[in-house]
């Protein structure tokens, strides 16, 4: 297999009405599709769900050029799907980088310091403020880590020239 690009990241959330404004309004994702009553059984999600017979609210968000493709998917777009189970609340918490599983996902940005100050002034919690993560002859990777409303880590990254 030779991967061509990352298709999407799915993020389980407790409360879509709390998480959607965070991802859309604060982080700038665009809503590509919203499904308010996805039947997990009809969509074969039983094998990847903690509980059987669940329904879900799903909001597909993206960065990048809009296309006519399903959900705006294309190899040049970054796509995040927010998935909120309906009925009993989901279990679990976000994990840290020294635990097994996907600990975070990263987003490329321009103007990391300004974005950091803006998000911080709006109440966003940062686990790690902007810093030079890696310096090479090709440039410096600046990075900051923030928490979404459920405690999931998101890394903001900016590549600066040498």
C-alpha cells in the first residue's frame, strides 16, 4: 500500500453544541455536512462502537478548497469529523502523548503567536504555549498545544524560514 494523503480525523465529542462552535468559530473549520440522526447499525458502526444500536450526530468539517465530492473530501483538504453519540453520554477522556492511542492531531497555521493570544483571550486552554519545537537548516517548526472542550489535544504548527 502507498498512502496518498490523510482522508480525515474523527473526534468523539460529548456535546456537539459545545464542540461545534469551538472547531468552527474558534479554529476556523468550515461545515461541509451535518447528519443529525445517523443510524450506527445501518452504517455498520457496531463493530467500532462501545455500545450497540447507537445513533449519532456527525458534523464533517474541512479546511481547503470546496469540491463537489462527498463531504468536500479531496486529497488537498483537511477534514475533521465530529461524532457525538445520541442517547447515553459517551465514556472516556482525551489522552496524553505518553499513552497508547492517538494523542493529538496537528493543524498548520500562519501567525501562531497572534492566534495563540486571540484564542487565549477567548478562553481556550493551552497545554503548551508557542515554542520552537525543532530547529534545522531548513527552518524552525513552532508549535503550541491546546485542549478542545473535551480535553482532546490539538497542535498548532507554523514553519518559519531560517
